């Protein structure tokens, strides 16, 4: 069985019903005014599609850094409202079930098949590398079902990243905080100085 689309998860607020109600109230009481200027312009170019066979129907699959490991076969699923970590990948990452927190709801797979999660776990997840990286703490719902993927990244995380996904280019882009390049250069210079100092740690 392959899990293609999962509903529920943490989209629309946390687990408690009161959190979901608060989220709905916020939606109905949005401040007036155009907030579109808050978002940077993100564009895709021919270079982004380099090496991609045109007119394909392939999914967007990326590599993330999770629990200090490069986790390949991560599906970017814009139709999915939950962030999922499959049990096989959970085990390979050296995580233990005692670290899981209880998740009281079932998940709905496409076709309304119920999936009972083992629980959920918060893990720091890094997208991209170097100065263009972003790290988020993501609540992954762990499920013990077979899948061609290790994990699924859904709407909640994509919205946190303010990510834009282009399926024709098989990639996604997201804004990074200003000043990250200066900080990276500063850290790099510091590391060079420490290498030249025998007392450096």
C-alpha cells in the first residue's frame, strides 16, 4: 500500500479543538489591507529546469536534513495536510518509539481508508544547504505503512517556509532571512582564524 494523500494532521491549528476554533476565528478576522507586499517575488527560470525532461508528470522529491542525516526521497505534497515520517525511515534514523507523543486522531488516506498513527515527534528539519538554508521544528506524524518515500512534507510546513513549488521545474523555492550570508561569512572567517591558532577549539 502506498500513501498518496493524507488529511488531518496539524493544519488549521494544533490538536485541541479549541486551537482549531481559534484558528478559524483568526481567518474570519483578518486585518484589512493588502499584505501581498510582505512576500518576496519568487520566479523560476530556464536554468531551474536544466536537465528536466519537459511535459513530465513526476512528483517533486527532495532531500532534507533530519536528525543529523541526509534524508532522501522526501515527497513535497501540496495536497497533503500532514507532515508524515514513515516508520521504516524513523527506525533508520535511530529514533525510538518512547520518544513519540500521543496523537489522538486517525488519518484519512485517499479513499477514506483510516490510518492509525504511532504518535508524533518534533524534529529539526533543514531545507537546502549553506546560506540558503532554513531550519524548522516540524511535528512529524509517524505511521507504520509501506511507502516509496521516507517522509511527506505537507501544506503546514510549506506555508511556514513560504515555499513556492513548481512541478514543471521539479523544485521549490523559499525566501531566506536577510543577513544570513554575512553571518555565514563571519563564521567562516572565525573558523579560519581558529585553524591558525593551536589553542583554538
